[in-house]
């Protein structure tokens, strides 16, 4: 999918902190265990595709600024 975000450990933690949530609270928001959030933030595991899409929706709802690889935050391509 062209506009899919790669949810790195840093982006997941930044989203959680932007929302002012603990790992447990973010897990509850997503229907996940706190341990799963911790594993994402440490890089042990990555979110599955369906969870990545949900994370994107949560991020947009929270006003979290991120960018898709190869695009600037406004959606403009930075590749020639």
C-alpha cells in the first residue's frame, strides 16, 4: 500500500507520549496487552498490517504528525 506507515519503535513511543498515555492505556485503546506495546517500542516485534492501519487512524485522530517514507508531511513526494 503506497501510503502505509512503517511504525518504528520510535514512532510508536512518540505517538503514545503525544497522546499522554502509558503503555497500558495505549494497549487498552488498541485492544492489546501492555506487553505488546512494550515489545513494539523495544523493537522486539512490529505491528501487523491491520494494526498498523488502526495505529494510523488513532494517530490522525490525535493530531500526531508523522510522515510516510518517501513523502513530506503534506503528502508531497520528496523523490525525483
